C-alpha cells in the first residue's frame, strides 16, 4: 500500500494520542498531521524509536502513544518487543515495512519478505498483533487495531519509494520538545 | 557496598519514579529492593534500549534512573549521544565498572577499565568514580544535584 495513504488512516484514528514518527515516516506524517502531540524523532538514534515511545507511554498511560517505526529500525532492537510485552504500556507500535533501507538507496533489510513480524511480536508476548498488506484491508481493520488495550503491534506492508533523501523534522528538536510538553500539560 | 534498600528509598524520596536496568553481578544484589520498593522497575533487554526508554520518560515529565555495567555502556553509545546531546535530557546513569579495582592493583587483563573513563570523556558526560567507602546516600546526593541542575550525570561504581 502507499505509505502516505497508510498514515492517513492512522491520522483518522489517533484522537488525542501522542504520535512518534521515525526515519522515513517523519516527512510523510508531517504531510498528514500538524498536531503538537506529534513528535518527529529526528535527530534520532536509529532503533530507539520504540523504546522512546514506550517511555512516553509509561509516563502518559491514559493518553497512549502510537509509534511509526520502519523495518530496518525495528530490526536494530527486536528485544524491545519483549520489554514492551512485559511492561504493557498503552502503546500501538506500527511497523512500516517497505523491505528496504529507503534513505540509503533502497538496499534490502536482512530477511526482507521472509521475516514474519507478527509471529515475532506474538512470540515476545504481545497478545494483540495485526498484519495488513493492502490499503483496503487496513482501512477495514484499523478501527479495531488502533483502539482498545495496548500494547498492540500492527504490521503494514508499504511500497518502497525510490529516491528518498534524508528526512527533515518539521521543527528543531528543542522546539518539538517544548510543543509536546506544553500539549501534555507538563510545562507552559 | 551500596545498600539496595537505602538506594531505592533515597532515590524515591528524591523524586525518582522509574529504575531501568540491565544488572551486573554487583548491582544485581539490589534486585529484591527494586522488586519490592517504590520505584517502578523496568527490565530492558539491552542497555541502549534502557536509555531510549528513559528518554521517553524524561520527555513525558518523569524521573528515571538507569543502571548498567560498562560493557553495556560501550554498546549504548549512540542512544546515549542522542538522548543527552540531541534531546538535551538530564539522563542519570549508575555505571558498574567491571574489574576496575583489580585493574588498579594490576591484577587483571580485562580491557574494560582501560576504556571507561576515556569514553565518558569522549561522550562529554560529567561523572564521578566512587570508591568502596561510599554509600547509597552519596549516589542519591549526586542524583539530587544533577536533577536540580537538569544535567546528565554518571555515577561510576568500581567493581
């Protein structure tokens, strides 16, 4: 499915939840949402997006967090799935799987097209897992997948987009943190 | 010898909310105190991951403490760089220095002690190396000071 179309479905359902975007989803998410509850994790430490999202979800369990993470990033720290399963944050981890390192020229990630990510998430102890290969199925299943008790693992197969450059965050990091904290009522 | 119960109690009284760790054999003695104490214990699978989670907690307005051995600290460099130097968050780390005491008396070939302090300096992290006379209260004092100044800080425990 188209990456942007997949994220537009999330924007319809996100409500007042925090949305953390990483890597290739940063630019796409900023095209579909401009909420102060959006946090573009750039500059980042690749692979730490789910961990950062989990910390925020533990800090704000009533609000919840949606994390948009690429397959290359998740593969860097698969162990976090076990930690998420044990801590049970209200977190919706959305895997944006295009099978490639998009920004570096489209080299395939290890195990592209072979790895069963829902099986890995379920094996780690995350009870609610979903996989959607087409936009039609994602639109039909998103209401159930993006609501209810977390943690939830959602695997979306999206098209690889050739020619993507390094993503840019919509605001400098300090400004993003300030906006998010004000929206969360932590600071003025 | 740092008393786990004193440490957990002191950190909680100082405002800490979460304790994230990958234990080593020395800090592992704090397990019962952490399991039964007032801090929420988060067991991470890898040290860099614990720093990422701590970053989210700090962003969200809470006060985590991270504990790991220097071996994991070596692995966690990029996460640490990002949380401290890109996000400017006041990360507080308790760091076990494997073989440090044996190294200072020339009784080990473990390379860990050679690299810990140069790497702390390379990452521009303010730190202190405690000795075996120090207590849990000393760690808590460093925590209070670092939080008050909103600065990252590392307390090193020689093993």
